[in-house]
């Protein structure tokens, strides 16, 4: 998505300790940990008595669309997709682009590889790269979920999405007919390596100094990146080779069914439930703006993030084809565009797009940039806390 351009100023830099990395000549370079206070000038945009009606109307419109997108996604997987059978049924019977159970298992692992790589190289890596190059304010803007200071939970939940996909469950047990159980039966060494690297990546992310936006230069960030890279490596090389070796095994079909029925469908059902609760809280906020109602809506935003972030190991099928991922989770924000929506008096006209999804359509991208989880995050949070009114 396009980058937002906002007037910003770096007022102060409390260096804390310095993380040491090699410079281009092989020597040590000092990188400020990131305990700097980065002050952001957004034309003092905040909730006031004058704009609270428009502010909460905008939040309501976005929450309505978020809940609808979650429902559409769940419907596509569980009931019907493109006027045909459910995507769950298509996937479990190896229809569409898939021609075998092994091809579906390959897709499961590819989804895990994609999100492990994204967490390490983009979600964590891009802010870190900017910070190392001295672009401190740009680094903060690159941190997903920094308005709520919820980044570390988001990224660790992404790793849980991988764990769930492998285990065939959402509670850290292993289903009998799961990829994890199958690997354990056939190759105990690979099983131990995969499980260890998933756990290490999760713990390394949880071990990053919080909030991430204030500690981008910390050595703990490098440890998390390294752990994600190691996870990608074992999935991309060893696990893909394992699947190719056992592609004809009948158990592959059972693994696919377990994955769909015990991971994908319950996760999306949970997403519907929690985005619906979030929408209701925002309706109540709009009806009665108050500190308590802002807090309630912010708390439910955090709850709704969990099923979304634990779905990111399976961002294929309807979520991609229908544009639901960018609808719900576009980042970074364009705060100037958000302000423009509020000032326009035409909120729904600017945040709704219609017709067939085309990722290259600028009008669709513009609408997606001013809706979804992160627009709501901006409207509900400031400095890691619920907005006050």
C-alpha cells in the first residue's frame, strides 16, 4: 500500500544502551536502542467536542465494513464461494487450482513460510533497517500497530498461526491427523527441529523490548529476526522436501481436512464474533462518546486482532482473491487521507469500493487505505492507550 506522508519532528533521542552491529568495514557501529521520544505532528488531530460526532461516525462506518468483511470471509470458506461450494469443501477435495492432497499441504506450508518471512523481514526488519540507517521517525511509522503499542502481540500471534497450522489445533495440542503428528511419525529429527524453531521464534518476539516502536534498535530485535529466519529456513528447505518425499501418502488427505475443520473455520468464526462485538462497542461509543466507551472499544479492538493475526498463515483463497486482506489490514496509514475523509462529509462514499477486486486499481487502494483494523486503531488509540474525550 502507498506510504503516508505526514509532517513529523524528532524532538529528542534518549539513547539508553547502544546495540552494536558490524559496519560496512567490519567494525562495530553503535545503534541507538530506540528509547527515543518521537513526536509526531498530525496537525493536532484528536477527539474534541467539535469533531466527536464525525469521529465516531467514521469509526462506526469502518467497524461496519470490518465486520462485514469478516462475515464475507467466513461465508466464503464455510458456505459458498463464487456461487459454488464452500472454499473449505474445494480445498478438502483438492479442487480449483489444487490437484492433490499433497498440493494442499504444500499450500499450508507455503502460507507458514510467507508469514514467517513477512514477520522477520518486513514487520520487524523494515523498521529495523530504517532505524539502522538513521531514519528514526520513518522507522516508527513503519511499525505496524504502533498507535496501540500492540506490535509484539501481533507478531507473536502470527507465529501462533504457524503453530496452529502445523498442529491442526488452536490450543497447542497436536491433532492426530495433523502435519506435526505426521512429521513426528516419519522423521523425529525434523519434527524436533520444526517445533523448536517455531517456539524459539515465538519466544524471541515476545522477548523483544516493549513497546517495539520505542526499542527498534535493541539487540532483542535482531534476535527475533534471526529466529524468524531460522524458522523460514527449516520450513522452506527441510519441510518442503519432506512433503515432496511423502506426497503419495494417504494421510495427506486427513491432514488437509483437520487443518480446515479445526483451524481455519474456527479462526474465521471467531473473527466474525469478535469484530461483531467490536462493531457494537463502537456503535455504543457513537451513541454516547465517553472515556469509558472509548476504553471499551479499544479493548475489543485488541480482542478482535487475535483471530485476525492468527489467520495470517492462511492468507490464500477468498481473503486474497476478494481483496479482504487489504480491506481489513492495510498498513501503513495515510493520516492525511483519514483526516480528509472526516472533513469531506462523505465518509461511506470514500471508504467503500464496488465491483471485482483489482489490486492495481488506485480507487480501490485509496478506499482500502482509510478503513480496516488500523484506521480503527488510529481512531481508538493514542500513545498506546485508549483515546480520551
